[in-house]
C-alpha cells in the first residue's frame, strides 16, 4: 500500500473493530516480532514455501506449510532495505523484494544471495508498490505516486543493476470526477502472457496493460469497482482483489482478452484486520493481516500480537 496516498485518500477512515472469530478466516502463520506490520506475500511457484514482508523494517519471512511460526529469511536492514512491500518469486526461484523508497532487490531463494538491484529514478514523488512477473520473465512494478509501471526485462536482470524506467504510463487515464491522483497499487499478470492488470485504489478503476506494446485501456467492470484495492491475484481467469481498509476481498471473472470483468462474490470480515494482499497456493488463499490501523501508518492504537497471515475460505 502507498501509505502517503492512502492517508490522503482515506480522510474518513474509521479504525476497524477488533478481529472476531470467523468461520471463513483463520490463522495460518504467525510472524515473529511486535512491530511487523506485514504488507507483501508471495508463494514459490515451484512449491514448498511462502514469503511475507514487513513494511515497518524490511524483514522478509519464510513460511513453510506445517509450521505455524515463520522464520526470518532476510533480516531487517539487509542490503540497506528498511521497508518491504511487494514480493514475488519467479519461475527460476528468484525472490523480488520491493523497497518503496529505493526500488527492488532480487535474491536467490536457495542461498539468500543478492543477485540484482534496480533503483527508482532520482527525484521526489516516487513510491514503488507491487510487482508481478510476466510469462517471459519480465518483472512489472507499480509506482503509486507517478501512476506508471516499470519493467525489468530478463536481459536487464542478467546485467544485475540499473535504474527503473517507465514502461506504461497511466497518469492520463483518470476518469472525470475521480481523485486528482491515480494511486496504482496491486498488479497481476495473466498466466497466458496476454495482459497485465493493475488497480487504482483511489479512483476504483482496473486497467489492462499489453506487455507487447505497453498500450493501456480501462477494464469494463460489472457488479462493482476496485476502490481501496491493494494486492491482486489471478488464476485461470479469476481475479481476487484485496480492499484494504474495507476489510474485504472481491472475486472477479475476467474475460479471455482482459477487456472486462464481472464481480462474482465479495467477502467482508473484520477478522481480515486490514488486509493488504493475498496469494493463492495449492488451492488455498493466504491473506496478509497488516493491522496498519493499530499503531501503524494508518492509525493509533495497539496491534494484536503476533502479526499473522490468514487462510481464507468462501471466496
């Protein structure tokens, strides 16, 4: 989540009530630490492990099915990172970790070696947020403040370093009457490689990006919108959207060409504890409970300890 944008956009934000026991939301993993405020999550597509990240200090946790408590995979401050949000593991087992203020680092999940680093462009007004991996191995990163999507190609990854350059610019697509600033947040890649989808959390629009041409168009939504959208997850024509401060997850059926989407279901539950993203792994949905509204970047108070990742059913 872009905290700077979120604070401005959520002037009417009301602190969510304490989490209640829920038949649909249960704790899958615990994240050690009393100031974690997790933001990102990903699953290794080769199977066996999931990773979550602390927005508060940049720690990356490794979660193993069957083990309740996660282990620290990358400690706070590793390689100069003091925050972490978007995460993704690619098909080669490389872990992409976004630092919203600096750019993205890429690690080998076998030995935790830093393989590459790509920095945000110089100057003010950048906020790297989320990342998705395309079918050809390219990584696509949203910038919430600039309303652009950056791309890192396999050739650039092999070079090992560089400056992130805009691939697709969405700043001019804001609808009349929508907030003046587009706040891009989550991004997901269609497994077929035909398109990417990214969401504007303030305006409520979903956008289709062509990875071959960088052409962008708004997706026609039926049955709702994607306001407060944070993380996205796509699988076989189904798109899940986390709506952070609404404590909600929506499920959409996306057309084959990505031009339209119809909402099939929406789950709202305070037990989600201000979710920021989710991942589908072996048929289960795992959702990060950020608790940003409890002493974190979106509100005062005291978080429930331990911080957790939830398993969600019924959506």
